[in-house]
């Protein structure tokens, strides 16, 4: 009996947010595709085994990889090299930005982090010195070994153009893989029901990061209240316990009864709130995709999005979308007022985008490209 070829999915640094969703989708595809798990031995290098439940994937955990950058660097450039020599993988897919020093028939890196293209304000440094350092040095981390990959994977066309320019890469080695595989709205509903059905409900689900721009939503809400509007509610998924950034925002705006700081929600509760939401707000200044936008499109409800390249691509094909300057709370306030008053003239259909090749519309398509099956 022949020894099966090996696929290694490296994701030791992924524990939350959109990157964890991407990891779960990746492993779910490999675990459920008979042609994959029968032809390949699939090994996933993860932070903790207990986070995942797959029948056809071997999980190997590295719990200390995320504790210090020194550990992460050791694994990426030394530890994984010796692991790859032992496993002799057919494909090594690194799902978290860094191109490791490994041996494999095919090598690919999935680049989530767009901080090299983010100009962080000095005032934001106090909230997260790591993000500040990443914004300065991530392009140098990306550069290490990046040309040794057979493919570099990004989520949007604007990122392909940016990577091609910054790292002088062949565009045919940069795959645009849009994360369209989002759960349907048939999610099990929860018992939580603290939001009035008659209220116009605005929702912004995200982690607490300075670039997520929660403060612009709070400022716009204050302006709406000053205009005399009261029958609306804004739900934000921070509660002040996450970090200094959220603490300052909650302390500054906790007096406003129209803002609900609900904290981080389980995935099913996010979808429960999507059902009740009148309009999604997504003001983030930095995204490689913006997963809540994709998740919310299926509800065919209005969305107010930051007028940035990522948002235009993510919302492609959606109806009822308005874009605003993510630094202009008055502009956001006016659009929220339009929703409250049921005025939709400024909400448009976003034109679909024609992507250049190579392009993957699903994880199956992506693995076919990575394994040179198409």
C-alpha cells in the first residue's frame, strides 16, 4: 500500500476572529472532501486541539507558539523546517501571513494582515503598541521567504495589486480567494431578546481594535440624539473589558442609552442579531475582507460601509449600500438618519467585480489551484 501524500496546514497563531473562521472553513473543506482525505494525509498545526472537531484531520497543537514572538519565530524558521524534512509534505499551507522555512513540493502562504498598508495615528499607539509595530515592520516580516512560495493568497484584488507592487511578485503567483463561504441565516436562534423589535436597530460586530473605528459610530449616535432622535438602538460588540481602547470608548459613551455595549457574542447570537438588525454599520479603516459584510448580505438589508477599497469589493453585488468617509461622523449620522426615516435614495446596488486570474471562489477551487489540479 502506497504512503499517502501529506498536506500540512499551519495555523499555530490563530485563535479568534475572522482568521479563525478562515481556518475552520479550510479544515472543514479538507475534512469533508472525500477526494482530499483519501488521497492525502492531512495534518493541521494548531494552537489548541480542543478548538476543533474533524474526523479526517490529524491535529498537532503548539500551545506556546502564541505566548511570545520568539517561540513563533523559532517554529516558523527552525522547528517547522525539521518537521517538514520528516513529513515530506506535498503541500505546506501557512494560514497566518509568515512564509516559513520549510521543504515541500508546493508552498503557499495566506496573507490576512493588511497592516503594511495602514497609516496608524500616533494617538492610537497607546492602545496597542503591537499593532503600531506591525504597521511599521509587517512588510519586512512578509518579505522573508515570500518569493519561495509557489503561491501567495490574498482575499481581495486591491491586496493582490498592493502585494505585487510592494514585493515585486508575479501576479500569476498571487491568488485572490474571496471568503464567500459564510453560514446561511438558518442559524439556531438564542433566547436572548433584549432589543425592542420596534426600534431601528444598527449593529456593528467586531473585535476591539483601534482601526475598527468604534468611536465614529458613537460620535454619530451622539449627533443623532442631539437632533432629537430617540427610537433607535446601536449595538456594539465591546463592553470595556477587552483592552484600553474599548475601556475608553465605553467610559466616554456609557451615558448614551441608545448605545448597547453588549460585549463579544457567540457566533449564533451574532446571526440572531442580524435577523433583528435594520442596518449594518461597518466603519473599519483596515480589513483584508470584512466578514460581517459577507454574512449580512444574505439578509438583503441596508448597510453603511467605510468608503475604502476593501468594502467596495466585499459588498460587490449587494443591494442597499451606502458608503461614507470613515473619519466623518456627521456623514455617518446623516445616513443613519435616512435609515430611521426610511429614506433609501442614497443606498445603491454595488456592481459585481470581475477578478483577474488566478481566482478561487471556494476552498475547493483554492486547493485545486494549490495542488495544480486546474
